[in-house]
């Protein structure tokens, strides 16, 4: 390919073609350009998390709640999530349960995949419904002066969820090798993923998680435990998927991202009662 036909997109913009269900244009970037994208995965997660918090807040203010249950805001959030920003994660996880032989024409989802789809949607919806609203302001908490950088209790896990999900994808890229069935762009993305990058981002995300899930200094351990639990869960899931499918594929990487999101919610909710006021 001549240099006249090679475009140089910023890695953040190039990464959108990997993360989002947008129409794939003909390849115009040099294959090596994908190797610079992995480091930006958590920043995409942060942007998506901020958007999720805005969507949830807007739906809550518009639809309100019933008997202290916020039912429609999680629905609005899941439409944005599973309909676009988390679409590839959901479809990847569901496709793991599709046992049809290769080459068989699609004729609807088989029963295991259908049950997986229903379970994932219901599980995520249930956990979003019971997110604690928490206290409005804790006395003498200096973080209350950070403004938008320290959102209300309800919105913190919404910001953290896609952050940890995209970090989990980064983790999966470094677990094992890329499968022979993996795409070329996945090979380049994985080649540009470094262990130091994963560890560095984990410390940053762990620090943010500790800040967001520690109402007082006595609760610092909760954030550390949540971060370590996500690390262990995503590692085991990535390892198991790589073993099961002979290496990492785009499907296993996105499925690991969904595991990271669900892990954040599952480990956050049990300790939220001990941290915040309902």
C-alpha cells in the first residue's frame, strides 16, 4: 500500500473502530498503528463512564423514582450500554454460548446463548437498580470541594464500571497469545500491550476506586479489596477463556471486558452498605 493511501489517525480515534459497533471502513491505517491503541483503553472507559452518569442522572430527574426504587434510569442506561457502547461486549459474551458448527447459517440464537443473554441483562439491571444513593455530604470531607471530579455516591460506580471493563480488556490482551483465529488488528493491539502499562493503570484505577468507595479513612480497605478482587477475577476469566479457545480473540477480549464491569458491581454492592447511608 502506498503512502498516499495510508492515513494516520490518533490512536484514540482509531480505537473507536475496535470498541464501538460502527461500520468498518476499508483499512486505511498502517497495521502498526493499532499497536499504539491499547494504552488508551481506560481513557475510553472514563469517557463512557462520565456519559453513563449523565444519562442516569438525566433519566432519574425526568422519570423520578417509585417507592425509593429507580427503575427507568437503569433501563435508559442499559439501552445506551448494550445498544452501543457495550454492544460488542454483550454480543461477545453471548456468542461464547453459541455451539453451532462453523459455517452454519444463522437462524436465531440457540437456547444456551439466549439464556446467557437474558441472564446478563437481568443481572446487570438488578445490580444497577440497587445501587445505594448514599449520604448527600459526609461532614468534613475535603473531597466535597472537588466538584464534578467527586460525583455523588450513586454515580461513582457508574463511572468506575466501564473504566474497569476497558482495563479488563487490556488485561486479557496480555494473557496468553492471540489465537490463530484472532484478527490482524488484535495481534497488533496485543503486541503493543505491556505489563507495565497494565500495572500502572491498575494502580490509578485502584486509587480512584479507593477514593470513590471510602466515605471515611476507616473504609480505605474496602476500595483496595474491590480493586484486588477485580484483578483476580479478570485474570482468571482471561486465562480460562484463552485456554478454552486456544488463545485470545476479539470475542474473548470483549467478554473479559464484560466480566470486569460485572465484577466491579458485584464486589462494590456488598460493601456499599457498610460504607454509605442508604
